[in-house]
C-alpha cells in the first residue's frame, strides 16, 4: 500500500497555495507530485468559477475534480462539466435588488455555471478583474437567464462590507441563503448549506474516501468550514484568526511552501490520519 493511499488533500488557493506574488512555488509543486505518486488524491476548493480555475488546474495538475464557487460545485475539467452543483433559487434577485437600493456603492457580480457577469461595477470589481483577468461582461437583472451558483458583492471599504453584512443578515429571507466573506473586499450569497466544508464532504463521498482520511488547508473565513470538516485542518501562518481557531494545526505561511510543509509532516509521521 502506498504511503498516502485513500487520502484526500484539499487546498485553498489565494493566500494558501499561492504565495503573495501569485505564483506556486517549486517546493509546493514537487510536494503535490510526491503526494499523488504515493496514492493520494490532491485537489483544491476555491471561490472561483471553473472559467477562471482552468489555468491553476493546469499548473498544479490535481488528480481529482476540484471544488468551485466556494463549495457550490464540483467540476471535472477533463470532461468539462460539473459532477455536482447547487443553484440559488430564482427569488434571490429580490434580496440583491434590496442591497442595490440601500447600498448603491456596492459592486454586484453574478456567477453562473459557465460565466461571470457584472451587474454594477465599482473599483473593487475593477481590482477583481485586474487580478483574475476576467473580461467585463455586463448583465442587467432582467437579462439574466442562466441559473445562479452565487452572487458576489464587492467594495474596498471595510465599513461598506460590514454594512452589507448587517443588511443581508437582517433581511426577512436571510434564512434561505448562506452568506460568506471570501476576501477583505468580497462578500457572497450562496445556496443554503453550501460551503467549502460541505464540498469537501461531498468530494470524499464521490471519490470513495473516508471522512477520516481528509486533509484541508486555508487562510480565510470561507475556509473555516473546510478546516473543521477535514480530519486534519491546517491554517497557514498568515491566516485570519477565525481560520486559525478552526484549524487543528498552524503551519508555515503561504510564502514558505505550506503544502510542502504539510506533506513533509505527513511523510515523517508528525501528522497522522
């Protein structure tokens, strides 16, 4: 039996696998290859939609489908299709229009199975496009015909994000959705029950992996559920306090080859599944 056989290792991308200069270190890439060669399944769970996840898939070469839209879908890039996904109910636009009316400076982005649409632009979404390379495709409420997997709100000021969070959570229909802060500038509406942790659990089920053989690493609020769900949850040293509190272990920072450090610890028996 190979060293990591029947193990599933899921990583976050930004702030975790990626270093601050938006690259993946050779040390991490070599560790991923070693983990796979010893029978482990390695993949990632991201807030991105598949359209902007294909490049990283080609770089790190996971040997399993990846989680996307903060756990709202599991996508097989080889077959170019979702093997599982959950969509938002149609009346979600009512709460979006409420936000638009009350907080008109908030940027609004729609995420469907195949595309990203910009309903209302602002500097935070301009920054998002600059970082991700996504094209600006606009879409009004009445033009939206595709099922929604998530809705993303954006603003560069903390007070606006906090006001948005309060507005969403006080809405009469708040119980119908889950809300998550996925980055300092970004706040999202997800289908009820969707999270990176739920996606990790679903992946293990689909791939025939015991929940007791799962590993996860992350750095931000949207990674908390994944760190709690995994048998071994790791927060990188640069993680927010919520992620560190949810983790079983704190590892090195994203600039110090965190994936390599975890795989080395597994290999040497420091971390045991």
